[in-house]
């Protein structure tokens, strides 16, 4: 694909109308653009059958079966940093390139992270729910100061580093767990690297910023939650699969955790499709996960947002601009932002 003057079929899924308008006004307008608001699913994958380029967000599950329905596909340009919704091995076997958006909203997600922290540390969510019912009592609404408390950052990548900077602004002590360590950076930003066990046992707030893969799946499980400082709050703006949902519910039930702020849920796609799920012959494990998520959604000490930490005007424009660049570069034979597992 090195002749950008010829028409190219580009299928773009999970695209709201405002983002569609943005892309139609971009340099991609010279191509044959096909927009679809829904994620790629078995029942609609044939809509992309003629596509050479496919752009998706995180709710499109692209495995071997879906790829088999797209014989002309050469590029998948996911509009996300994470790529665990794409079967990279299946893509390699078909010689399909996968690109992502490695940087777009480090500060955006970090700001949302602190929004969740403050909602829990000062009981803002609980107070709002109470006053909306006409109850202005202060019983049970006492919060705690962040100044002088310890935050544990799991994953000091671009987002994690922004969270560290913000935490220092609040006067917090910072512990960091990361498989890659930069001692110079730790000195400059004034944080301390620690094993995960120490971080969990000493942190008043634990915030997750690690990718989801086979090594990090259920990183926060029942054993990890046994180590966590009693009364801590857990924040996850990364990927739902980092946390064992059943273990999280149990930790909240037993008051091991004082609360949780979750922009992501394990199996969050099940909630979007729960009617179809309940009518099908899905596994008992999926049904248990759906039930656990429902339990979390009805707890006053759990704040859940709909995977929207990235969702600022500025970040969305950066996502779209990078996706445009990824597609243009690929067609010109100069591939950028390639995903490698």
C-alpha cells in the first residue's frame, strides 16, 4: 500500500458522530471511508469485509474468526494505547500491521485518577448521593487529608509519572512498583521504588497504571489484597483485568478496603451486552463476573466511571490526529506506532 492517490476502503468502528465529522474533514477524506457506531461483532463484521484499513476502539474484539471475514485487511489502527482486544498472533499470521496511539492523554487520565481519589477520600460521591435525596447530615461523611499520606503507584509509565507529580503537589509520599526502574527519575521526582508487597502494605491509596497482559492479569488478587493496608482505597484507570473482581468485592465486604475508584471493570463489555448474555448459553464464570460488577455498582464506597478517563476534548483530538497519522504513514509505506507484543 504505497500509492495514496488510489482509493482505499477504510472501515471505522465505534465512532460517534462528532468524531466522524472530524475525520471526514481530515486528509482521510480522500479515501473510501465507511463509519459504523458499534464495535466489531460477529454479527456485523461483514461490514468491514472489503476494508484494507480498519480502525477500532477498545470494545471491538478482533480474533482469528473476525480477521478471517476481512480478506483484504492490511492495517488495524486502534484508537487506544492498550491493544489487548486484538489477537496479535492472528494478525502476524495474516501479515496484518497493528498500530496504536501510544501517547495522547497522560495528564488527562492522571487528572481523572485524582478525581476518583478525591471523590473517595472526601466522600464527595456519597455526599452527593445523600444530598440529592434531601439529606444534609454529616454522619459518615468524614474524609481524610491526602497531605502526608502515602500513594502507591503500580506502573510508572507516562500516566503514572503524571500521577506522581500531582501526588507530590498534594504533599503525598510516593511509592512506586515497576519492573523497569529509573533511579535518576526517582531522585528528581522524589519517589521511592518498592516491591509490590511493601507498596500494598504501606500505601493509603493504591493506583494502577500498568498494561494488561498475561503477566499482569489479576495482579491485584485475593493474595495481594491480604497484604494491602487496611482502610486503603484502590484506584484503577488502567484495565479491568488487573483486578480480580470477586476478590475486590470480598475486600470491600470485609472492610479491608475503604473504597474503590474504578474507571475500568473486568469484563466491562459484559455490562454493555448483559441482555444478550443472560439470554445465551454463556459460561457460569461470565455470569458470576457480571453479578460481581452489579454488586460493585450499588456500593456507596465505590465510584465507577464508564471507561472515560481519556475523555477530554483535547485528548480525543490527539487520539484522532495520531490515528490519521498512523493510517497515512502506513499507506505511504512509512509505518509508525507499530504494536509489538
